[in-house]
C-alpha cells in the first residue's frame, strides 16, 4: 500500500474530469462539445464566467438530470470513489448533493441542534415554572 496522498478535486476540476470521460478521453472533443443544454457545458473547460451558477449547483443539476429528477436516487448514488464493479466511480459523486461535503455535514449538524418552531405553535412551559 502506498502512502501517497491524493488531493481531492475541486467541483470545477471534477466537472472537467467528468467531461473528458464523457468524450472518451479527448480534450479536443470536450472543447468542441456542442451540447449547450448539458448542465455542465459552461464548466467543461474547468472554469466558467462569473455569470455562471456555482459549480456545485451545476453538479447538482447534472445529478438530478442523471437520476430523472429523483433526489433520493441522487443521494443513494452508488458511484462513490470506493465503489466496485459493475459500478465505476463518478467524478461528480462528492458534490452530488449540491454543496461541498464538509459544508453539507456542518449544516446537517447545525440543523440537528436547532429547535424547529412553527408559526402559531405554542410551547407550554413546564408546570414548575408557571407558579413564579
Ligand atoms: S458538457 Fe456535457 S455533453 Fe459536453 S462533454 Fe461535458 S458532460 Fe459531455
Ligand atoms: S454522481 Fe451519481 S447521480 Fe451524479 S452524475 Fe455521477 S452517477 Fe449520476
């Protein structure tokens, strides 16, 4: 086992890798890609203009298209970096939920800690606090 550390790709780099795979490894075909309706098109060269939506949101769109709009299927996508045959790892997998995994996890932990309140919902005080 090698101790080499593999740097994780950014969202834009992951899109680039996905596009190169989509075009059978041809960088020329990626640059010539005419599929302007593909969600990844603006990022196929690795970066997009300032007007483009953020790359993680772009990946989310692509993943929803890949799974016919089914969010649960996107979440359950089996094409992780550690997947085995018959699956192949998908370069977009880390970002399929629409944010960087670290940020997604931080948000989820925060949501667990936050008490949800609904308009009109009255939370009664415990009996020992009413008499004071
Ligand atoms: S923009 Fe879409 S169709 Fe074009 S190379 Fe990338 S993934 Fe393939
Ligand atoms: S990460 Fe999964 S859902 Fe997203 S494009 Fe790749 S295979 Fe499809």
